[in-house]
């Protein structure tokens, strides 16, 4: 798939197949996060891969999924993420604008994962104090988000966002629908 088609195809996936994600691929994802644009090239971000079964169980219980339809969007038993990549910000390095770095790094990882056939969910609703303790994260690091990963266990499709169709929804067969604004409603050429 070329990069345009990959970007079009990427959707947040919250149901995963019970198939492990190779450690080697997880490390490749952190490598593309490392190479993402960084404001003033300060590079304050660091990452923790979690693929240990015991840790994954604990992490899973401290994440929140698809708030607008909770608890419907929760991964079902047996369809939990197979790995996690936590994004940390080193407070001793970070300056203003570091949030942009996080966005670029996570999107790089999500797209590179999809290139390997692996789906992802960018999750910010985390019980941070618990994860900080569980993963022995030093005090001068801020925990920002996690990318939950696994081979896809559901389909997700884009819908046209309209007055009556604004929120995402999920069908009983777990197909997810995500309304997006139309190109003509967000694109201005030469003047607003
Ligand atoms: C900053 C950020 C935080 C998010 N946090 C969560 C989250 O905590 N839980 C969740 O299930 N999805 C989360 N998402 C995923 C969004 O719900 C999802 O991107 C959005 O519904 C659009 O769907 P799409 O990614 O398939 O285009 C987050 C996305 C972003 C960009």
C-alpha cells in the first residue's frame, strides 16, 4: 500500500486478534517514533514497550475505551491488545510545543504498524498514577499516552459527518463507524 492509501485506511481499532505482535516490530515502531519531527529538535520523548502477559493484564484494566459509547467499545475478552507502547516525556528536556512531537511520533507508529498489518488505538484515558508505579517510571517523566497494538479483530469504516450523524458507533458484529467532516467543508483555496 502506498503511504496515501495507508493513511486513508488507518482507523482506531479496539478489538484485536489473539496473535502476538513480534517484539522486533514493536522496536521498529519506536524507531519511527524516534525519527519523527521534534520542535527545536529537542527530542524529549521516550517509550516503554509492554508485551509481558502479566503486565498487559494490569495495564488493560487501567485503560478506557471509546468513551462516547462506553462500555460497548471495550475490547471483548480474548480480543485485548497484544502489546502497548507508552509515550513518556522527559521533563528535563521538554520545552513548550512538545505536544506536537507526541502527535507526530504516535501517528508515525500507527502508520508503520498498519504497514505491518497491525492495528492500533491511541489511548489517553489512562490511570496514570497506577501505570507510573507499575512500570517504575522515574519522577521526572510525564506519562502522556499509550498506543495499544494488535492484529485487527474488527472493521472500522469512515462515514460522512452530518448534522444527524456526528458520533461514532459500533454494530453488534463489532464493525465500527467513524463520521468524518467532508473535504469540501474543511478545505479553503486561496481565500476562506
Ligand atoms: C489525543 C487522542 C486521545 C485519544 N484517546 C482515546 C482513548 O482514551 N480511548 C479510546 O478508545 N480512543 C482514544 N482515541 C481515539 C479516538 O477516539 C479516534 O481517533 C477517533 O474516534 C477517530 O477515529 P479514527 O482514529 O478511526 O479516525 C484518542 C485519539 C487521540 C488523537
